[in-house]
C-alpha cells in the first residue's frame, strides 16, 4: 500500500534509520532528524512520509521561506523505488508550497546522482546553478528550480 501522511514524532526512529540506510556517510544525524521532526510539529518545516502498512519507506522535508520552498530531503527505501512514491510526495510538497504562497521550489543535488537528476528533470526542475566541489570527493552540487 502506498499511503502518504504528515510525519508524527513517533516516526523519528524509522526516519533516522532510513537516513543511514539511504545516505550512509552523508546521513543527517539522529539529532538533526529529531530537529526536523520537531520543527515540522512546530510548523516551520513540512515533513511527510510514504508508508507501507505501519512501515515508513520514504520521507520528504520542505522549508518555506518567503516565495521560495526548499526541498531539503526526499528519499525512498531502495526496495520501494519506482513505485511513484517520490512523485507523490513531491506533488504533496508542491501543494503545500503553493498554499504557503511560494512561487518556486529549489533543491540541491549531487551532480553524480544520476537517478535523482532524472527524477527531478522528469518532475520539471531545471539546473540553475553549479556549486563546484560542494560535496565530499569534489563532487559538484547542482541547484535545481521549478517555478510554481
Ligand atoms: C530519487 C528518488 C527519491 C526517486 O524516488 P522514487 O520513489 O523511486 O521515484 P518515482 O517512482 O516517483 O519515479 C518517478 C519517475 O522519475 C524517474 N526516475 C526515478 N528514479 C529514477 C532513476 N533511478 N533513474 C532514472 N529515472 C528515474 C522515472 O521517470 C520515474 O518514472 P518511471 O518509474 O515510470 O520510469 C529515489 O531514487 C531515492 O530515494 N534516491 C536516494 C536518495 C536521493 O538521492 N534523494 C535525492 C537527493 S537530492
């Protein structure tokens, strides 16, 4: 079952372990995930999860400031990819951003993350800036934008 819901404080453990599984050395620490979940509960972030029964198998984090909505994270557990989960989460973030009066969405992705780049381009994002050597190993960061 591919269900979407707003994250709860109870989801912290599952999101923190998905972070490590998906992002490895670049994972947010448990404290950082806790800060995001707490910020979401307080309304300064929007955090949604994609679930399969009781299990969280994907999550996405949005921050709205002024006319810009930043996608801070979007991730799906490997065995649940290509099920449309990230697309569904991004659509939900887009709706939230629109309702907050944002005019554009921004995100940053490593230039060597080919799968994520294909996903974002398929979702209508375009490359607007390159940050040379931004990631570990001198990998460039790409800033992508989608007007709303
Ligand atoms: C990028 C990511 C979030 C996509 O999640 P997903 O749930 O598999 O994406 P969807 O199923 O919604 O994909 C929708 C479309 O995007 C494109 N797409 C998604 N992943 C792709 C990949 N690895 N390679 C090529 N195209 C891809 C396809 O067009 C796909 O449609 P299709 O399956 O009908 O061909 C997921 O691969 C992931 O978690 N990656 C690791 C974390 C990450 O890199 N996050 C982004 C960092 S900025």
